[in-house]
């Protein structure tokens, strides 16, 4: 599992998994980041690996600036923050 979203108001069917195909669309990643910002979505270690491999840090930083999930002043600060997020992420 790369990432998932919790539907807080649908208790019987409350998790949606994001696929590689979906995460290849930058708009979907922006939406995912928006959900992560309000603690309704989660990115696994494998998800971060995929996002970094597919987009690279610079593009993820650009997407994050649009989302506003993490307000990093520099790309280096953003890389450190992603490193931290990866270190606390689940394997799957």
C-alpha cells in the first residue's frame, strides 16, 4: 500500500487506497497532501519511495507549496522534513 485516505464520515467503508497510477497525477498528489495536512490520509514508506522516484524532491516541493501541507522555506528543509516523515511512516 502506497497511501490511503480515511473517510471520517463513512464508518463501514472508510479507507481508500491510492494506486501508483493515481499518484502519477500531480493533482492527485496535491489532494493527498491536503488530506495528510488534516490527518485524514497517510503515506507509507513505499509511497514516499514511489513519490520521490517518480517526481523527485523538487517537484514534490512544488506540489507541496500549492497544497501548503508543510511550509518549508528551502528545498533542503523540505528534504529533511520528508526524511523525518519517512522515518515515522509504516512499511505498509
